[in-house]
C-alpha cells in the first residue's frame, strides 16, 4: 500500500496479485498521469486494474477519464453512475485528453447497498451516505488495516472553539 499525496488531495494504491488498485483520481489528467507514473516506478510492469472513486466531486474525480483510457475498471457508488457515464462520453475537442484519443469503452462497476471486495477480501469497498455527499465510498485495506475516506474526517479543518458542521 502506498499513498500518493498532493497539496490537499491524495490517492492510495494497493498492489494485489492481478495488478494495482488506485483509490481516488483527484483534480485532472495531469495529476492522474503523475500518479500513474509514480505507481509504475514503484511497481514496474504491474497494470492498474481498478480505480475506485470515493465520490463524484471534481476535486476527487477530475482524473477519471485518464484511468478509463488505460483500461482500468472504474468502481463508484451506484448513484454516481449516470453522472460519471456522462463525463466519460463527453467530447474533449478543445483540449483532447487520453480518453478522447483511444478507442476504449470504459467499464463501470457500481457499489449499491452491499459492499464489494477485491483481491479475495484484501480490499473492501463500502457505500455510505454523509452530510458531505449522498453517494460516497470508503475503502478498507485489510492489511495494514487502513481506511481511505475523502472529505469525511478532516482533523484541524475547523478552528478551535468553532462549532463543527454536523
């Protein structure tokens, strides 16, 4: 398991037997290409098989088209399917991206009320609802017992003495 930090946005990569699973694809294609390059440097020759999207907000999903272009299966909350499908099929003619340059039909897998597992239970993906987003996924990695969430727990975000949001 490695984390790939940004200024305030992060991705996590988990190597399984079949390849690498990436959690969250924030901001844009350039950020996603940097994450993909870092993963290739860390685990040479290992394909990125899946990209788990925590939620549809652009600061967490802006690079989703890049992962679709390399053939990664895209995992998202059931309620995000329509929006992300639309994003994946929009033309990018002003600034073409990798997806607009390849002939790939993205594979979308959704998580509904039940959780799903990857790697024989090495990774568990759970759909939750929160005040931040009605459709949200959290990812639990059994070894090292790590939970990846986005915008649910932000220590230090609310100044001392202020009332935190619900």
